[in-house]
């Protein structure tokens, strides 16, 4: 019977199948809360370290068709319930200390208004980060729709709104997907003169870009 | 929220609240595809603007008239055997509805059939815009006559006056409450179900009188349906029998097997091409089989419906496997004798143990023949 047709059947937040649909004997000793075993494995961080110029980056996983579909569900279908799963296992990477500040890569304002929420905020909400919204995108600029060449023009389209709250701090840049690194690099160049250290944490990185930039 | 109005989900864990609105996660993705900008146009259709390129048989004409009359008063279940010409039976009903400026849709569970059907209906209704709406063809979803997959019905909330639901017993529509809800929500008028294998629920509705019933157990060429021949033996013997049969026959044979793995293994063993859902060049292989460039073919239930081959014999290996239910076996045996020039053929069910589904399929076939011919 499909989980849709069972009133109290707990479901996996990611795949919407029954929570224990892939249960093994070990599940007798484990309590699953939000994800089935397969999805939990997929979401575990693979700690992919790479560098964009002087910016040290860490990604959770490789960007593939499943991640693309999940992000589409969150951003276009507005399935906000799935948001907390993306950085579920990223507590260590996003670790904060007294001197840290987290800067989320900006979405365009009209997209935020259309969706009704900023997806990155919801993705990291569970970790109670010290978020500093100091970057803004100029209206009408949609990075995801641009070609590789045009993405470099993001430099003219992101502006740094304030520096007070990032001054002399350990800044962690957070983004959902790193495709060409243009957005992160622009943010790094804007923030570096003011911050003590800057590093980046992304959920997924494009496989070709990762191959070109990974730390050996 | 007790249940979702769009997909009828009752799972409380699937609902969540966002901005003071309850949303259902199971069908959330469908909501974002609704495009309210496309509109239908007013059409004018005359009797002379459409027509089949051939004459229907007297039985088909009678059934077609019955469907046209009954569809005015309620939903209709059209039970017609495989190869009886179900598509042609409803053309007059569609024409009549369109002449009255009603909105007509044709929904079918399988994507590849949508494209074939759109092409056929466009040739019949030359002055109208007949559009196909399915995966890969979703930019334009408004037309004079809409042919779509059952998944795409979510776009047409309370839209159709007449909906023809072809093969409601086929995957993925069968047993999927969400798709059934999409279909019911898309219609303000009546639904015409076309099938060779009605479900228990449909038969129950017919018995209760809430669904009108029209039957046609006769193929256009007046040939009875091939009655499958059972062969029960142990596995190795069945495979050996099959090998000998394929070697000695000069006709084309479709060998149905229950699993993809068996299709691939048997294909390698017998050196025969196989078609499964995982085969990449399916269309090419089907084309080669149609043009007689392939003598035999091994396939799974992916070819049990929607394909017409001339002068083909059918063997179902391990017909007692749970994959082959009564409806599936009836559809498979219906691949035989679909050509006017070759109205007969062999159909074998090879089993390593007896099966209720096989016996029911054979009984059903004999019953249909008895109704049509009294044999």
C-alpha cells in the first residue's frame, strides 16, 4: 500500500517512501527520525575539499540528477519541509565559535518574493548560525540561468551592504551549489579585506569543477 | 487537513503548513506546473470534417452508436477484446461532443501510446488541432482535442466534458489513487473507459447500475480470439521445448518472460534480441521486428499492450509467475491474430506449476468467443 493511503505511516522526508521501507535487522537497534536508510547514506557528507583561488571550500556531495531534483523541489515546488535535510550532517563544517559569522550567498529579491522564503536560510536554520546578511544581489540577476562566461559577470551584480558585523571575524560563506565558483569568489573578494579568515561550505559541487579544483 | 483534495492522500505526515496554508508533499510538485495563461478556442466541426479512412463492421457500428447514446447519460465502460478496434469505436462520440462545443480529452497511462494516438486522431480530425501532452511535450497543453498521459490530467481541473480513459487497468494508472483523483477531478461530464480487461471495481459498478456497459467480443475480421494452450512441466524441459519450438517454426515468435534478467539471459542463450524497459534502442528493435528483420524476440510485459505485429505467435515462459495476472495474460494473448491476412496464430503458456490466473485467462477468452460466435 502506498504511504499516501496510510494515515499514520511515517515517511522519509527526502524520498516520501515509508520511513522503514529499506529496513534491515540493524534498524531494530536504531531509531530513524526523518530519513530512510538509503537517503541518510546519500546525505552523509563526503567532505570534498577544493580551492577556488585562495578560497578554501568544502562540499558535502557531488551535484547530480538527484540533488538537482531535490533542489528543484525545494526552490520551485516550494517543498520547504525538505530544507533541513540538506545540511543535516554539516554541523562540524559549519561549526561556529565566538568569532564566527556565516554569510549566505544572496538570492535575487524577486525570487525570494515569488517563493515566499529564502531557501538557504531554511537549509541552515537547524544549526542556529550567526547569519550576517551582508550581501545583496542586484535585481533581475539570475545566476542559475547564465552561461559559464556570463556567470563571471556576477562581480558587478553582488554588492556588500555592511562590514561592521564581519570585521575581524572568521567568516564562513554558505551556498547550496557551486557550479563555476564565480559567486563564491566574488563574495570572497568583497569580504576578505574586512574579515580575519574566509572559507566556504557548499552542499553540492559540480563534478567537472570539482575535478579541476580539488585539493590533492 | 483530513485528505488532500488533489491526490486524496490521507497520510498526516505528508501535510505541512507554510504561510498559513496546508500543503500536501505528495502532490506538491504538480501544483507548480499549472499555467493559467493558455486558453482553449471556440471550434466549429461538421459531419464532413472528420471520418475514418475505412468502414466499420456492422458490429462496430452498432457498438459505436450505443456508446454515443449512452455517453450522453452517464459514464460508460466499453469492454472490447484486444484488436476489436476500441479507438475507432469512440470516434463518433468524440465528433458528436466536439460538434456540441464540448471539451474532449483522451487519457492513457503510457507515454509512447500518446504520441501514436495523437498522430492517428489528427489524421481523422483534419480541421482540428489535436495535441499530445506527455513527458517532453508539455509546453502546449491546450488544444481542440487533447491526448495526454493520466499524469498530465492534473493540469485540467474541472475541464473536460467528455474524458476517454484508455486502458485504466494498465500501469501506472492501475491502483494509483492519485492518478484516479486527477482523472475524476479533470471531468465535469462523463468518462468513457476503454479496456479489454475491466477491474473488479468496474464490474461492481456495472452490476450496481452506476456505470453503463457496452461490450464487443468480436474482432473486425470475424475471427475468434486465440485460446492459449497450457503446457505444464519442469523448468529445464520448458526451456528445451521453447528452444525446439523457436527452431522449427518459420513464423515470428514473441517470447514473454517475467523478469528483465531472464530476458537478457535467455537472449544470450538463444542469441535472440530482447526488449525490456532497460533496452535503449527499443523503437529500433520493434521496427526491425515489424519489418521481419528479426525472426524472434524476447520481451517482458513492456510489450503486452499497444503494439500490433502481423502474423506473430506468442509464447509466455513461466506464465505462472506473479508478474502475469489475468489482465496481463489476456493482453499478451491478444497480440496474436491482429492482422486481416493472418487472423489466426498460436499462443502457448508454459508453466512449471498450475496457476489460477492462467486458468481464468483461458476461461475468459473462451467466454468471449462463446458470446461472439457461440463456440
